[in-house]
């Protein structure tokens, strides 16, 4: 039983990691890691998010929005976000299918 389950999980993971969406997401992420501008903006966004959660200051929120807007204007970052959304949709679909499958197993129709 455990071997079958492990094999099935491995097949699901492989189907995700072998997908074009996943591979493209990883490729773009590596390119982004080489961009000092993107890394700096991402670090600034994270810092400002933490500060905003702590203080709820309007000035911090405005600066956060401005930095986020700059980040969202970079084509490479936009591509990454789009590919990441594709991968997340695929993961969500798999999760939904598993939930439905287990619901049917636990609640068989009579």
C-alpha cells in the first residue's frame, strides 16, 4: 500500500516538475536572481510589508505601493508571476481532484 501511494505521489510530482510551466518558472526565477534591481526591490517590498504590518502607517503603505508598482513594471518579474500563477493553478487543480476523490471514497453513494 505504501509503495503504491509513494509511486502515485512521485508520478504527480513528476508531472508537475516536468511541465513546461514549472520549467519556465524555474528558468525565469534563476534569471531574476541575477538581477540586482529585482532582488533589491523584492527585499524592499518584504521589509516594507513587515513594517506596515507592525505600524499600519499610511506613509509606509504608500512607499510599499510605489515599490511594488515599480517591481510590477519589470517584464521579467511579470513573466515570473504569470508562470508561477500557472503552476499554482495546476497544484490547486490536483488538490481539488484529490479532495473530490477522497470525498467519494469516504462518502460512497448507496
